[in-house]
């Protein structure tokens, strides 16, 4: 059930991940790009 819910959330353009280490209050933002198999395959054929 949880995996199905996570799968639906991750199909969107954006989603948030919260990790509570119980070690105070802080935060950061991480930006990433498309790392699907197709994207990696297309871009693995050349170097820039």
C-alpha cells in the first residue's frame, strides 16, 4: 500500500522528502534531473 502511494506521488513533476533525524532543525533543497534509463542511455553516447 505504501509503495503504491509513493509511486503515485513520484509520477508528479515535483515531490518533497522529509527526513527526521531528531537532531535539531535545519533544511536544504536539492535539485535533480531526469535519470530514467532512457535519459541515461541517450546521453551516454557522447561527451561534452
